[in-house]
């Protein structure tokens, strides 16, 4: 099933000829624009926590509102990901009942006047504080993750709740690369912010693999118990680029990081890790979106059946 969804994601990606992210935001912040099976809205939101302006793009299923509200998937790098996420959510939503899913609302967080990635702003927003030695050698300013999380919690979520009825018990966060790093940082530091987390190609190398120490602390405090959280990680098998083989030590650190999560899986902490064949670092973002949307929309009793490997 996931193979077909990967093909679907790619087809939807290349079929989008005019990017919604490139269009000017609507002047009426409360206006919802109806499409064939979704409603869409975009607006600018300036944060007092980060001092950045954000382009917020929303896609809401044009279907019956669940009593508890729509599940929501917050998507980082919204300029690059919104169109694909919205189209995939629309396609999956059409067969949601057969899969045991609820239609998912998409909230994409991007930056004004950008086509794809704002490299400097995302480098600051998506990264935790780094050591002085690492920052000294860095090309960009890092360390704004905690302020960015405050923006999401105290400014963005209230703005979304004023526009859409959201299920507060089914909120998910998706990010890729530095965005995946932000997802994991949020998972470790403020796990109550979301119930489901999807980190695609997370930049584990950041600050000399400092996130491995965060995981060790998480394990020692047994913070994975009794939280009812879901976490998914994905990587592409061809993310090492031009090098014929990735650095062995780095690969071992990454594998150990993912294996540590697998060992803690329980009824209260569901975890899945996927290696996407032939995907490069960038393309793995799009290959991961179908799974992210399905995880955001699956009913608690159906999530394992959707993602666990079939038993022989």
C-alpha cells in the first residue's frame, strides 16, 4: 500500500503547476476559499517570540466535521510542502473510511515571499541552541527552536482554533531535515505540544550529534512511559549524495538513535522507522508526506494495523 502512496505523492507533486505558496496571501484573514473537496486559506502572522513573519496556509476537508473536530497536521517548510500535503490529504481523505482514517486538516508554516525554503530563517527557527564551538564554525545563526515552539503554542494554535474546529487530542507535527530536528527537539522538550510526531531525514548531525545526548536523558528518565505518544522517523537510502557510502561512524550513530526508540515501543509509545528506497535527502520529504497524513488521521485503534509490518 505504501508503494502506491509513494507513487501518488510523486504524481501529485509534479502535477501541481501553480504553487499556492507563491500566491499572495488573502487580504481577508477569515476568508476560506472553496476548492473541489477542500477549503483553503492563507494569512500572515507576525510572532513576538521570534520576530519573524510567517505565511500560514490551511487546507480543511470539505466533509462533515467530526464531533471532536478535525485531526490536524502542522507542516514545517510550508512554502515547499503545502501543495503536496494538501493534495495528498485530499486524495487520501476520499478513501478515509476504508482505511480507518479521519480527513486531516493541513496547517503549513512558511515564510512570506519565498518559493520553497528560506534557508536563513529556518536555520534559526528549527534548531536548538548549539555549543559555542559549533556556532562559531557555522554559516547561519542557530538556536531559535524554543522561541519557535512558543510561537506555535501561544500564537499559531490560537489563530488556527479561531478558524477551524480542531481535535485537541489529535495534533501532529511534520518536519524534514532541520524541520525533522525541530520535531525531535519538540518531542524531547515539550512532548505535550502534540500527540503525534513525524521527523523526515532529521539533521541528527547538528551540533556534533547533541540530540543523541537528549535521547539518552529521555531514556534515563523513562519519559516514554504513560504519555500516549506516536513517533515516526524516515530516511532515504540515497541521502549520502555523491559519496558511494555514508560515513560509517555517522551511520552507526544514526542507526543506534533509531534503534533506541524501537526498543521502547509500548502501548503508550508507538514508534515506526522507515527507510525509503532510492530517495535522496530532498525527495524523502515528499515520500514521507503520505505516511505523515495517514498517521495524523488514523484512529488510535487503527494506527498499528496501518503501519506495523504484517506478521507471517
